[in-house]
């Protein structure tokens, strides 16, 4: 999974399951998510991937945007108000997808 990494501390693991400053009262679905790589893996985006969007830029270049659902992040606690996390994918020299990391903002110049 391009959005998982090994946690460096118990605090990292705890932060992966905290939303809106509150601890989650649930665990990931067995066999799904970052925990499939081991108990000490955590999400780099605190979201669950749902889609990759292909965006054609005004310069003719294509950008692929990774999107994920943020869980238990709404300030009012309502599921319908949970947001999404979007980030452009980056590719290594050999064409592999680089690890998805959190960014606060980014810009796309779309056609």
C-alpha cells in the first residue's frame, strides 16, 4: 500500500487511530488497511483510498490525484461531514509510484 509506513513509536500508532482529537472506538477491518503489513504499520494520510483521478493540465501533462476518505474527522462527529484527502501522485525514475505523504495543500492547473 503506497499510503502505509512502519510506525516509529507507540505514539505514531495511537495517532493513526485518533480522529478530531478523540480516540476511535473501533479497529480496522481484519485483513484490510495498513494493519495487513503488521501491527506496527500506520497510514501516512489518515484516510482510506477510494479512487485515483486522472487530471489533464492546461500544459497537456497528466496528473494522477490519489483520493481517500477521512474517517471520524468531522468536528461535529457526523459521518456525512467527514472530509476527503487528495494528493497528487509522484512517480520514481523507473515509473513506480512513490509513497503517498500528507500535504496541507497543492495546486492543479486544469484544462
